[in-house]
């Protein structure tokens, strides 16, 4: 558990260097949130497109693309058929054909919890 906390703190330092976040910082912040809140069982970076393969607690595998803004999915010319989920900092594409997970709000919650010493991972 302590190693996980140290790892999360190190990633946090890197993730906080740029604001608003670039795509790589969104990925880093997602990794921190996953370590702290246990969003997914497994999250593996797979390279170009999609960015991640995520395994949920129910064993479902999701192909996820990480973007700073959800509209960047369209701007980058990604095929919605090759992806199950868009994970972004800001959701600005109302007609996105895929489910969108926005992490800015959860990041704010995490930032508010930190000074209180809440470092946990749910069972």
C-alpha cells in the first residue's frame, strides 16, 4: 500500500506541471485516480489507438481512448468502431457516439481529499 501511495505521489508531481493538461497528463492523472479510487482492476497502455485496454471489476474489457477534450477524438480521426470509451479532461462534444468519462471533477475531489490524509483504495 505504501509503495502505491509513493507511486501515486510521484505521478501527481508530474501530472501537476501542466495546466490545462495535455493528453499525457490526462493519462497520468487517470492512473493516479485509478490507484487511489480503484476505478478499474487493470489498465494497460496499448500504444497508438486505442490508448488503453481497461478491465473492469466485472471482468469486462473496454478499449479506451484518452483525450484532453472529447472533441479531439473526432479531430484525430479515430474510428468509433475501434473504441468503447473516451476518457477526457473536458467533455465538449455533445454528439459523441461513444460513452465519455470526464475525470476533471474526480481530480478536484482527489485534490480536496489529499490535505485531509485520505489515501485509500476501496475493496
